[in-house]
């Protein structure tokens, strides 16, 4: 199970890099995040360390998604006010 979680994290990492480079699709990143969430659900319920790790991963991915979507990565925080 943990090997599948690590493999899924690598996919999410690759999709995040592509999205940050402008070559990615946020929809694919969102789908990968959902798949990862399904993979870790059982582990997260059993293991506090995994739960804490997942909370951090989810927080980072959610913030990155919003920053990419809003153009903050390319134009800085002024993009939020546009």
C-alpha cells in the first residue's frame, strides 16, 4: 500500500511541476490529487503520522492549485486584485 502511495505522490509531483512550468493541465492535477486521496484514505484513518502528512500535502496542493489558477505564479500577488 505505501509503495502505491509513494508512486501516486510522484505522479502528483510531476503534474505540479508541469503546471508550474505552464505545460500542465490543472484538471489532471486535480484528478491526480483525488486519486491520491482515495489511496491514502484507509492509511490516514489508521495512522496519525500519515494523517498529518496528508494534511500537509493536501494543503500545499490546494494552495498551489489556487496560485496557478489565479496567475500568482506568473504575475505575483498583484494578480489576485486583477
